[in-house]
C-alpha cells in the first residue's frame, strides 16, 4: 500500500517513497537506474546554478547600494555565521526555538486532527467551533502575539501562537479529507466484512493522508514564520527571534541576515525531516497493513510471496 | 432457507424507485434480472446487499448471510496493488496468486488499479466476489469491459458457484441473462416491477 501524499517532492517520488496526490501514473519501478541518476543529477545542477545566480545578484546589489547598514554582502554574512557557530549561546537559542515552535506545532497538529474528526462526526461541534476558528484564521498574527503577551510568559507566547496558526490549517484540511472519503469504498468494506481497524487502515487513513500531509507541511512553514514573529515581539531568553531583534537594535545587518539564513535552513530541514517521517509512516502502513491480513498464515504455512510468480494453484 | 422480498417500497428524492415489490428467491441457481438502465435494478441489488433499507416492506432470510458483490463500479482500493486488493478479502497469498493466474493477471499482481485497464480491474472485482466465502452472490453488470473468452471463463465459475448458493445477476444485456440464468425476471420502471418470464 502506498500512502498518497500531496507534496511536490520529486526526489521522493523518484525514490518510490511517495506518490503524487493527483494519482498520475508514476511507477517508480519502471524508471531505469540511469534515468533516475540523470534526473537527480540535473536537479542538483539546477539548484547549484540558481544558487550561484542569486548569490551573484545579492553581491551586485551590495556593491550598488554600498552601505553595510542597509545590506550586508554574502561574505559578511558567511563570516557572521562562522562567528555564531562558535558561540554556545547561539546553539542554545537554536535548540530552544526548535523546542518552542515544534511543541506548538505538534499541539496544533494533534488538536486540529482531533477537532476535524469531531466536527465531521458531530455537526453541532462544527457549528459551535466554526465561528471561533474562522475568527482565528482571519485575525492578524501580531494581534494575537500582543494579546498573548498580556496573558502569559514570553516562552509560552511562542507555543501558543504557533498552536493558533497551525491548528486551523490542520483542522480545515483533515476535515475536508474525511468528508471526501469515498462512501462507495465504505460500502465495499461493509459487504466484504472488513473490520473497523481494517477500514481505518486501508480506506480512511490512505484517503485522508494527502490532505493531512499537505496541511502538515504548510503548517510547518507557518509555524516557523509565526513562531519567529512571536519570538521577535516577546523576546524570550535563548531564542532566534530574540537574536534577530538584538541584531536589528544594534544595526548588525550581517548578523540579522545570518540569523534569517539559519531560520530558513532550519525550517527547510525540518520540512524534509517531516516528509521523511511521513514516507516512513506510509511504509509502516504498507508492511503492517498487509501483514495483518496475511502474515500469520504466511509465517505458519511458509507461504511464498504472492504475485511474484506466474500462475499458482487455487 | 430462501430469501423473500416482501412488499418492498423505496423512494429517492420523493420519486418511487421500487413500489410494493414481492419476490421469493430459490436457495440456489442464477436468477437474472433483465431491464433497461435506470429501472431500479441496482437499487434492488443494494437492498439485497443490506446497503440501504426499504422505506416499507421486509427482506427475510438475509440475516447473517455473507454476501459477495460485484458492484457496477469496480470499487478497488487505489492505493493497494491488484494482489493486495484481493489479499484483503481472500486472506491467503497462495490463493490470491492462483486466482490472478487463472484470470491472466499474474504479471499485473503488483500494479495499482490506475495502472490497469478497465477489463483488468473488472477481473479483479469479479475475482474478489467469487473468492469471498459467501452465501449469496450479487452481480451488477459483471461482464462490462470483458471480451468473450473472459466472459465464458467467469460464466463457468459463476455457474459452479450457483450450484451451492443463489446468484442474482443484473444486466441490460439479454444475451448474458439468457445464457446464464436459471430463472429470469423482466424488470421495468421506475418504479421497479419484476415479471418472471422464465
């Protein structure tokens, strides 16, 4: 079983880890090794060329502006990064920022998923929550941060704000995914007497997974944007947002850009990690889903792999 | 014990689809329902499968029956391969592999439904229903997309199954119905009426 996920991760598709949401006929096994290598190689060259081009644009802009306060050069930023990397305080800030933002993110994912199940199952829960969640979605994040600063400590503000930004995205997408589960497949499950857990594993989770994955990755990007904004305004101890704020106060433009680069890098790395974890989860469902049906028999009777041989006995 | 449909009535959007229909099915054999599209045959089959309830009337003899169904649509799980779709119902990889071989799909065992042709998917849907340990078989236009040799192949297995259980065959193709059925009802509607003609 493959869990379809709605990501534009071509490498993952080529590896066969995930399938595109639009159900295009991408069959990883039919790619030859050489064609896969060429495709990945081409991607790396495109990335490299793009990076070189935009760095050149950056350097040219620096030379035209010619004011270190307004724009630092790529080399100055690299120098700042090298200095930051040697400071334990910087790494503490990275660690605590990750902890705060990811805590809010996971709480948001958990609450959003639970609320999605509840709102689809019970119409009154949907009617009760819809105005609140709609209000949260349309309220500027800065308003919430300032309000939250009145209510709680600066560290908790970040977790709370990230939670508020992520939860509605997960809720809306997962609820949509649940609503779009094909009722005809549920009828099939009913007549062929699939158990509740089989129905969940083989119909519900694969149906909702593209919506969940799309929301989870979008939510992660939002979490970092809102989380850092909250850190800048609330300046908790050991925070990347706090360091950004300090760099702005002291007009340390290279530091400001270096911290921004670190934030972008962290956000991208964690998104990649999330995609990998979700692809692993897809494989988990594959092996465990199938083994639930056949493993006991297969182990007991040493049944060979199905579908690997032509024909067979009935 | 035979299955009895007693004064069934059913409405969709205030339109009567089945009106006061009474039928008694034999304990075995193929019972064909022949009629044009939209006359209520599929609704009748869904009632027999327990997927919908009649507005009035009762169905007796279906309680606790295991029912194998070939739906009008194939209803395969798109994220499972052909073999996995069958494994889910058959619970035995050897049997699955055997069935795939018999319907000439061994080479497509690891294909996903989106990678199979319409006829291939239909074969998987038919195998799923035939291989399911059932007391009643419901077939809704089962041969669509199949060539004559495959129709003959499946017809033989359906005949074999009908020696032990009732098989309800619904089709708008008279040749299919006439060729296979031990008892034939001509269906008209809506609202659906069924007149026994064989």
